[in-house]
C-alpha cells in the first residue's frame, strides 16, 4: 500500500504541473491575441484615416 501512496503523490504532482503549464499557455495565448488585436486596430485606424 505504501507504493500506491507514492504513486498517487507522483501522479498528483504531474497533474498539478500540467494544469499550471496549461494555464500559462492559455494566458500567453490570450496576451498574444490581445496584442494582435491592438496592432490590427491601429492598422485599420491608420488605413481609415488615410482614406477619409
């Protein structure tokens, strides 16, 4: 039974590490999308300023 306890602890560590990694990726992706959207908005604003 001791080995089973070790197994559970190792698995839970792996899992929590995966969750932390996923959250970091998700946050990074969100920030990247926000950055892209801001650049697009600036680009569109410049285009429309030139056109008017």
